[in-house]
């Protein structure tokens, strides 16, 4: 009987320690997601996109960002008006991996329907910077691949900026592709 109770006691100790460790992991995840709170809301999106003749202005679009999955995820749905009767719809899901201590973003658009995965963290300037280099969810182009870097800068008092950079040389150099400003929708 003593062995049985000793085994049961040991199992309860392990389960209790596991539950406490999970609480710590959950706390880190919630804290990390709270850093993304400035992205939540309804937005008017303006900016510019790289076109064949250089940067061209975007017509105002819209975005809605909200916390999902018990505040462990942030989902953005954006409709970006590219002008000339063209537009694109983007769905982005933000999450934080407390085990690897990095943010992950999954992005899908209605133009290609490809799920693009990004990883990154905050830089010294307080911007969330993520690339698709490590996971290599690149786009094929003639003679190579096109990778992207996403930069979310919400250090501004009213709204935030979102820039997308592209690289045809696996991140050796980056060129601005999208430059967007998100202002609160009223």
C-alpha cells in the first residue's frame, strides 16, 4: 500500500509542477500579446505600393483587427484598395510562441491564396519585425524567390504604420514594397 501512495504522491507533484509551469507560459503569452494591443481596432488604411513606374499612392482602404482565441491571437482583416479598380483582401493572424520566444504571423491574401508564415520579435525601436526567411514561405519569381519582411510600427500616438519590404536575395538587401498608415476609423 505504501508504494501505491508514494507513486500517487509523486504523480500529483509532477502534475502540480506542470500546471504551475503552464501558468507561467500562459502568462508570458498573454503579456506578449498585450504588446500588440495598439493594433486592435478599426482603421482607414492609406499609403503607397511599388508599381512598375515606382511608388504609387493607394486609395483609402479599411482594416479591422481584434483579439481572438481567448486573447492568445490577434486577427486582422484588411481590404487594401490598389487603385485602377483593383484591390486585395488580406487576413493576418498574430500569435506568440512562448517556448521559442517569438511572434508568428500567418498571412493569406485573395490574390494568390498562399499561406505565408513570418517569424520575428520587437526591435530596439519598439517595432515588430518579422520575415518569412527561416520558414521559406517565399514566392517564386523568374530565377529565384521573393521573400518579405513585415514591419509594424505602433510607437505613434494616433494609429500605426505597416511597411512591407521585399528581397530577391534571401534578405541580403530589402526594397520597400508597401508603405501603409493606419488611422483610426471614426
